[in-house]
C-alpha cells in the first residue's frame, strides 16, 4: 500500500512538472518585452548614489510626462555604446533616471564623469535586487514610463539609432 | 545533391533501427546464448550510414555548399577551414545529427563489447537504444533537418557567430555530447536489466565502462566550456551559474553519484534499484537540460534561435521517456534489504550520493523555480550566483572531509588506527591554513573551513599516493587522482577568489597608470587584418614594480565581418603562479580606452586540477582494459 501511494505521488509530481514546462513553452519567451508593455510599474524606492538622504519613488514619476528608467553599470561595455543616445535624449522633453546596477560608487562616478551625465537622478542598486522588480534580466535595459506609471516601452540591450527614434516618436 | 544523399542516409538509419528492433524481438524468443548474426550486420550498417551522414554534412560545410539551409545560415566562404568544420556542430540541426551519431555509436559499441553478458539483457538494451534513436531521428527529419535544401542557391552564407570561433568551443560540444548522449546506453541498459532480470554484480560490470567513459567526457566537456568562458567572454570569470552551465551540471551530479554507487553494487551486490534509478535519471536529466536550453524557455548566452515547436517535441519525447521508465521500474521493483555497518566504506559512498543529490536538487530548483513561478503566478525572478554560492559552498566542506576519510575505511568494517591519523592530518591542515591566513591575507570563517578541508583532502591524497607506490592497487589510483584533483580544485579556486586583484580605468595611447604594484604603459596601437576579422590591437607594457619584471600584453578589439560583430579579446599572460588578464574596450567619441586589469593567482592550476579529476576516470578506463 505504501508503495502505491508513493507511486501516485511520483507520477503526479512528474506529470505536474512536465505540465508546467509545457505551459512555460506556451508563454513564448519569458523575457519578452511585449508582456511588460502596458503594465504599470510596481512601487519602488531608490536612494541617490552619492547622497543616502535623497531618494526617488514611483510617486515622483507622476510629475513627469515621460520618464526613461535606464539600468547601467560602469563595467558594462554595451552601456558605453548607448550612452551617447542617452545624452541626446537628456536634451529632449523627457526625464531620465539612471539606476546603477551592481556597481561600485567610485567606478559609477568615474563613468559619468568620463561620458557625461544624462540622468536627472542616479539611483543605486548595488546588489541588483531592486532591479529585478522591473524584470531586468541583464543590462543595459531601459523602461519608458508615462505619468500614469504605465510602461510604454521596454528596451533590452543598448539603445541604438532606431530605438532612439522610436522613443522620440513616443514622447512627441 | 548533398541534401538528397544526407536525407537518404538519415532515412536508412531510421529503417535500420526498425529492422534491428524487429529482429531483436524475434531473437528474444529463441532460447540460446548468442545474438543472431543479422543483428550485428544491421548495427554495422547503421553505424556506417550514420557516420557517412555526418561526413556528408561536414563536406557541405567544407565546400560551403549553400544549397543546404544549414550551411547557408551558419557558414561563410571566408571562414578558416577549421571553423567551417566546427560550424557543423555549432548549430542546433548539426548538433542534433552529432547527437544521433553518438546514440548509434554507443548502441553499436555496447553490442560488440558486451558479448560475455546475458543475451536477453543485450537484446532489450538494443531495443530501447533503438527506440531512442528512432525518437531523435524523427525529430531530426521533421523538425530540425540539417539537410534541408535552399533554392535559388545563395552566393554567400550568413556566417558563424564570432564568439563561437574559438578552438576550445570547437571541441566543447563533441566532448559534452559524448558525455551526455553516452548516458543513453545505460538508460537503455537499465531498462533492459529490469526486463531481462539480469541484475546485481553482473549488471554493474556490464555498464561500468560506459558510465566511467561518459563521466570522463562530461567532466572534460564542462572544463573546456569553462576555459572558453574565461578566455573568450572577457570578464575574467570562469563559472557564472548560467542556466546552460547548470544544465550541464545536473547530469554530472547524477552520474558522479552513479559511478560511486556502482562500486557498491559491484562489490557487495546491494543498491541495485538505486543504481537503476541513477542510470535512468542521468539520461533523463541530459534530455531535460537539452530541452531547457533548446526550447528557449530559459534565456542564456547559449540559447540557439528558439523555436517553440522544437521545445514541444523534446518535451513530448522526454515525457514518454520518463513515464516509460517509471512504469517499467515500478512493475519490476522489489524491496531490497540493506545490512550496512555505519563505519563501512558503503556508508561513505552513500554519503557521496546524499551530497550529489543535494547539489542536484539545489541546481535543479534554482533553474526551474523561476520558470514555475512565472507560469503559475506570473512573477518574474532571476536566480543568480548568490543563491548557488550560499547553498552549495558551505556543504563543500563536509564533502571534502568525507572524500578524504571515506576511502580509508575498508569494506564492511574498519580499524581504529585510522582515527589518530585523521586527527593528525586535520591538525596539519589547520596549521597550513593559519600560515596562509597570517602571511597572505585575511578571509572569512567559511573560507577558513574551505581551506582546511581542501588541504586535508590534498594531504590525505598525497599519503595515499605514497601508499599506492608501495602496494600498487591499480584501481585505487584513479580514485586518488580524481579526489586529489577535486581537493586541489577547491583549494585553488579559494585562493584565486581570495587573492585576485581587479582594476578598472581609462587610458589613451602613451599614458601610464600605476596600480597594485604594476605600472601599465599603453605604448602604441596597431591594426591587424585577419581572414575573417579586423582588429585594433593595443600594445601594453606591464612592469611589476616589486621585481621590475616586464610583461607585454596585447588585448584586441575585433571587428568580425560575417556576421558583423564586435568582440573584445582579452590578453592573458599565463604563468605558473598567476595570470595577468587585460581587456580593452573603446570609449565612444574619445581617444580613451577602458582598460580592465586583473591579476588572478593560480589560474592555470585550476584547469590542471580540474583536468586531473577527469584524468582519474581515464586512468581507470585504461587499467580496466589491461585487466580484461
């Protein structure tokens, strides 16, 4: 009798696991940007990288018509290639928040000194945990949010000319 | 042309599998001890056609025959010959053909080399192996055919991803495949054993060679992959707990447990059903890993262009395999009684199994949990290195101790004398650790334990070598080498982790930076042209300020033309005591280059000790051969 209960448990467990994997396949790419677009961003809070008393949360975004949240790090090579687009964007009608991902304060500041600082606010996420809430998988990643906190666009990987133009179109 | 030949060959493999199963089925009814000649012949034809089909595809790649979609998508005329050939298995379809090759190869070798074993057992094994072959050949033909043709024929191919154009990566997949797909033969043998009732010691003897062989190749494959990551990815790391690396670890844990339990089965004739479970589990985990990687359900550097239909096929096949295995297992399962002495060798070998089971569960949960959570509750999380490090590393300490002590205990019962020896060695390890701690740097309590445990295992193994030279028990040698290798591996990884230096800064040509006892002089820059890429090469002069030794390092930024990609090649100066690691990357719109400088102590020893682990297995294989 004991063996048959064990059998049922094992069979149902295997069946359940395989079923979940099958459902996972149907999800069609776990990290698809499309699934996030249209969703509201969750509550968050980041402290300023050089000033622990300053912080930013989702409420602050409500004052901006559009906000681009950009996840970056000094050690990330593609972040360098996208930086010029961020600099150009900073001259447009958009607020840019930089989230410094798993980085050292010194290196991050050098990075911004060297390449220019396009950010209205630089938040720190030294262990990368807070970024996970945004569905960040690797960096660079950027999320475009409107004043209702809806995600309009998510960019995985460095921003290039096409995506730059797309952002400009969206915030017109 | 090649397309037709290839497809014809693959169909004949399929037909031969059906014929083999049919003939084996007929032969099962005849009560005698020899397998029919016709089955040998069918198998010989099958292996010949399989190898021919693979050569056909290689030929397509060598001649850049772009009438094959597969060649068009993954090759280019300007690629060096070596990478044209390696391109054959550098893509999903080609690697699946390699997979089929190994299935057939092991099927054939098992039939040939196991003639002393029970006929029924061999025939059942052959039948199951051919069912696996049929499953994968159908997958190949209808979903991932490397011989699909293209018309009109393009003049040029799309090229191979440059980060795959690396010698280590050219041999990495074949090694891993022999390791992972090789497991198929004892998956089949386990089912064959259950059905034929050919069990116990004899069964252990019949599969041991295959288990050790696939273990060796898996181990080597994982090491080569890790070496590749170190040289090519340019981060200076060698293990990232990336989902694909984890997928390769899953069967490795199972097979390591299997290899150890098999010794108990062979010597004491117990644990038969546990060995069967591990046999089944190892291949099931190999296929699960393949499913996770190829279906695109996980995102990783290794993901081939994902295709959901591919995932569904592997999943269906995996389900069939698991349910068939479970059903056969449960219908044949009988309760075994164990009579173990707590201080005997078997206990320690089983302890190894508990550790492997724990590591396996940890890695499996770390991999699957995000998928399950996403499916069941739409929450996306990522499980990264911190999880694995926290859960796995502390348990390495007792594992190291057991690896040292376990082999000292004899079969069934053991002596008291050993106790004092162990105490003495632990004391020695603590002293060596204190020495390192005091003179080279401080580290955490856990690191102290890791160092003590690994030194303890190393000292033990060294004493074992001394004993081996006196006694010459050949089979012990393989164990000593592998365990010593593991002890050294943990030790050197620990040292490397504790004492690595890393500096990140920007320089332009002609500038000098002083850091960590090194003076780094960015002397000049040149352009290098190669067959498939152009490169900007930086010439750096590194002076060690302590002893004024001068080193020249030339990192590169490569611009590959087909497909157009930028890669950063690290310059690595490998020495016996440490590696100097330098990467440079361009800083847009400025003359500055971002330089990452690392000094990584004992890197080469990490590779050497890892290779030693695999070497132990090869030593056992060669001795086995001599014995028989």
